[in-house]
């Protein structure tokens, strides 16, 4: 790879890292300031906000948002809830 290509890859990784940290920080802010006012009402373990943090840190921003979106879509009165962990990374995901 050329030096310019390496620089582009490094910049892209930095941007992903910044977006990931910012997103996790917003969720943590929600957990500390807003969630206590709403009271415990999540029908899942871990809670949807904790699931989001785990999905984002495990799978990255894009797939993490996808998993979080699917989880939030299941969070309604007609769904029984229960234990729902973030799926583990597949071997090819870990290297990317």
C-alpha cells in the first residue's frame, strides 16, 4: 500500500473511533440522566441502552446500530422480553 492509502485508512479508522465514542457517550448520558426519571420498564436483559453500548463496541457503529434498531423494534408490550444478548462477532468481522 502506498503512504497515501495508509493515511486514508488511518483517518477513516479515527473517524469511526470518534463516532463510536460519541455515540456511546450519548447513551451513557441517557442512562445517567434520563433513564432514572423514566423508571425501570425495560422488558429485556440487558436493558436496551446497555445492549446498544455492547452492540456498538462489539460490532462497530454500522452493525451496532443495526442490532440496536432490531432490538428496539422488539421492545413493545406484545413481546415477552427476556434475556437477549448481543450476538458475538464472526471471525471475519473481528479482523475488519
